[in-house]
């Protein structure tokens, strides 16, 4: 961007002008164009995904101006840098190569002149052998019994990705049961361990750094639980590590051959495609894990090679930018109509907010515009009975993504038709609303008095004009799931470029951890550092009451 600030560019100013015109229009008016769906939707017939973005508050000129802005941001150039292993994570001087983990073409990808594909392929082979052995009963516990339960101990990117995928692919699961323990709150691990038999349990300690307080604490608790029952030698059969930090893993007592490699060029929140996804491979089988990679690779190619005008993640990003930076929308909702995707919004919350929740631009200056939105969501139809009220009638504009499937994984009566009726109805209601006239006619027909009609009508009006995207996929499979995740990963990447923020670091999670490290001794009876008056008094009261020194 050089000396030019983003807001002073011609492209931004053109969008501002367009916004002034567009805000007077409604989706009702825009849909008078009978060809609108054809203009603003994309059908990908290979992976069988339909992306309908016609219910957005845009005209063809808005769309063109948004694409002009994407061009200004040089998204393609950055994408090529990412895929080819350039160190685009500037603050940490690292490459960002989750795309290489699913590079099914196996074309070489170089970092400092070395092709990373050979190490990725050998790590995948190790995952394949291990998951096959475990699933086929060729990996035994210390007492010779088959492993039937796996506990993944990890947090953040070392939990949310594999947990979301395992939940999403539960239909395909034919391996051991999987549990995810992340919280340092001891009840998390307690509630899992109380159900398990150490002789048939395997722990996967998922931690890129192997220094994360929560993970190390939970791993130590798991180790005591296991060795207390089976002895120290049992660690070799019951613990594996998914990590870059061999030294720390060995110090913990896990065998060298039980380490599944990870690399600096894999960002925690995109690590499910690497060894952090070992739980997925054990749960659904390695072949299905590969299908997941294939789906993501397909979208990687779509993202790299499709013109912006037909590029789904680019369009998703540009529309999000439109509402975030011109309509003042501070949140974005992701709403899958599939119970299997019940962790999807929580997963995206991390991926998006940790990536683009930044206020400092590439040049180290504070931005003068809004960046990453608040991501929220849950599965339909559950959230229709909770926070949709605010979407429909609140004062805030929350653009939504509705994700649905043409075919259910389980045909049970007419459940799927009922589910999908809501999937179609909600975006329609948001877009077109229910007018004052429609409300009063309805009330009149229901026999309400004119006084009641007058009083009730404003409460029952749906203003409409609330934008949404609809993503409609044939079926939830490992491949389409991989594709769906990659669509969002690239959307987030594009937005980071558009806002000129480094999407790949997460320094914002550090300060709280550092302060907690300083406070911990104080909660164990040692003297601590200076605090503000509020924190000091709270810690003092905590210590007194915890030690029953006052009521
Ligand atoms: C994600 C972040 C973060 C990370 C966790 C766990 O991009 O880096 O969520 O995954 O803090 O870190 P470890 O894997 O090192 O334990």
C-alpha cells in the first residue's frame, strides 16, 4: 500500500460512494431482477457445492467495486507466496504452509531451498501405519489389550480442529472412541477419565510447543492416572505426542518412536491437516483422512486458479468486508444446519478471530478502519429458538452464512425436510421480512380489535433487508467437509490481506498467560507482584476464603 492509506484509495472511496446509494435500496427491490440468482451464485459441480450470495445488499456495480478492491489488495500475489512457502508470517518470520499438508498433487514446495513434501509425506505415512495398527488391534496396551478409547489432550488449535472434524464425521467413525480434554479446569479431565479403563486407553498429547500450561498439566494428570495403575513402563504403550518439541516430549517420558512430527510452518489453528489430525485418522480411518485432505486440496486449487469473480472464498471475503467496513456490521454468523457440525462455529471462531482480530497493519501502524468481525453461531434449528430474535428484529446487522446439505446422513422420517425447510425459510425471512401491512392484515384475519392491531403491529414487523449467503452441499462427507473448512480458511486469509493485518500470529493471547504465570505462586501462598487495587483485593479474598480464614 506504500504511503497510501487504505481509506484514501480510489477503490475504497468508490465503495463508500456505492454504499451511499445502496443503503437506500432493499433486497425486495433488488430481487425484482429475475435473473439475480443466476448473477450471484456459483455452482461447483465437481465437489457439488452451491454458493448463493444473491441475498446480499449489492448490485452488479457493488460487486465490481468489491472485486476492484480485492485486486488492489493483490490477493493473488499473496496467495502464490503462501502456497510457495514464502515467509508471509512477517512477525514470526515463518512460512504458512497448511496448504502443503494437503498438497495431493505432491508438487514440490520449497522452504529455504528444501522441498517440504518429503517430510510431509513421511509424516503422513507414519500416521497411516499407526492409525491402521491401532484400529486393527495391532497396537496393544501394556497388558496386551486392544486400545478402545483415545484421549486427545490439547487446547486451541491442538483441540478445536480435530474435535470439530471428529464430531462432523461421527457418521463415518468405525474406530476407537475419542475424547477431547483441553481445559485446565480439572473437572474436564476428571469427567473423561472416570469413564475409562487405563488398560485400553491411549493418550495423544497434542501440543506444537509442548509447553502449553493447560496441556502439560492435563498430560501430567493423565500420566499419574495411568502409571498409578499400570506402572511407569506403560507410558510407551499408552502415550503418543503430536509436537515440534522433541526435547520436551522426551523429558516428559514419551518414547521417541511415538512422536508424530509437526513443523513451524504449520499454524496451530490450521494444524488439523497435519499430525494434530491423528485422532481423526484413528477415528474414521486413514483413507477418510486423506479424503478430507483431498477436499481441501480441491478448494486450494479453486482458490489459486479461479478468477476473483467466480472465486468462492474471495467473494465470501469481499462480502464480509463490505458489511464490516461500510455497513458497520461488527459480527458475522455461521449457521450449519447439521447436528454433526455442532462444533463448526466454535472452530471458526478461533480460526477467524485469532487470525484477523488485529489492529496493527503490515507497516506496524494502527489501522483506521475495522478489521476481523466477531464470529458467532451454532447449529440450526437450535439457534432459531435463541439468538435469531436479534438477527430478525434487533438493532444490529449480522450477516449470516447458512450451511445445509441436500442429503442427510441418516434418513429418519421427515426430519431432513423439516430441518431444510428452516434452512430455506430463515434467509428468506431475513431478506424480505414481513411488512406493516402484512402484519396488520394477519392480525385482522385472526380477529384482533383495531386497538390491539395498532398496538401489536410494530412489534410484529420484520424489517427484512438482512443479508446472508447460502452454502448448499450434496452431502456431508470427509471430502466436502475438507472443502468447506478450506473455503473458510481462504476467506480468512483474503480478509487479512484486504485489511493489511498479519493473520498468522496471535500475540494477543500472550499477556493474560504471562500475568497468570505471575499470579500462580500467589495462590500457593507465596508473595507476588504488585497489582492494581481490584486484582489485589480479589486475590486476597480468594486466598482467605480458600483457606477458610474468613467466612
Ligand atoms: C493457534 C494457536 C493456539 C495454539 C494453542 C495450543 O493458531 O497457535 O490456539 O494452537 O495455544 O498451542 P500448543 O499446540 O503449542 O500447545
